[in-house]
């Protein structure tokens, strides 16, 4: 398998954490360097995925898989894992994944507003609106993380990657002050080898 890779991408990290938790050997996924960007699009990725986004996985039998949700479920199927549970619990876990992905999407939009849009065109209300999504959703997880404290599934993995991205790109955001239970959970979850080995580069 080959994965278009960017070390700072939380969605790529999510896939790599899943692979590690499933016990897939590191050499089974070749990392293809890429530079996904909303404006300066990377032709290397576009040759495989017209969206030009990471993660994009090329399977051993020649399929292209786009989006972290698709890639992670494929890896889970290949390994016969339970990162995606079956039965009634599946819907709760998928909802957690969707909400944590939403935190990431909102944070990325806020990040691009500052890093990719010319300063004269930046819109403070837009950024505030995106970060309000982040804080409201973290409040949701704060209220229910106690019931999920020991779970390692696609919901908690995505949440862990989202919190790691906030620390990476928004170091001044005091989300821990508003979410002490979530902060305690993340302090433990981030010590898992899969999380330590995929941490974004130090800025």
C-alpha cells in the first residue's frame, strides 16, 4: 500500500494511528511525500485523487481510496480489526468520528484563513465561527468522555488526533481549561505508542 503523506496532517495521522493500533507493520504502508494545499495544489496527489487531498491510499491491487474515513475502514477490514465496531455501538462510534472530524475541519478552515488567505481578505467573524464549532464540540465530548475513557476505536482515535492538532496549530487555545475531563483523558491517550510515534513535528 502507498499513502500520500504529510507529517502535519491530522487526517493522515489518524490513518497511521489506526494502522499502528491494528498491528499493521510500518513497512506495509509506503509514505509518498506530498504537499496538499487549498490553493497551491499538489499535482502528485491529483494524478491519483482529483481532489488533491491527503490522505489518499493506493492499495496493493491498484485501487485509490480517498478520505481518512474510507482509508481507516479499509485498513480495519484488511487487518480484521474492531476499530470500527459492529452492532448498535457502531453508530455511537461513527458519530464520535464525525464530530471529531468536524473539529478538525473547522480548525483547518481557521488555520487556512490565517495562513493561506491574504491578510486584506481575512474575515475575523469567519474564524470565530469556526473556532466556536471547535469549543462547542469539545464541550460535547467533555460531557461524555468518562463513558469512553478506555475505548480505542475510530471515535477516540479521531478525537485524539483532533486534540493533538489543536495543540500543534493553536497552542494559545486553552481548551484544557474548559474541558478538564477531556484534558485528563488526552494526557493518557496521547501516551499510546501509536500516538507518540505519529506526533506532528515540533514547530
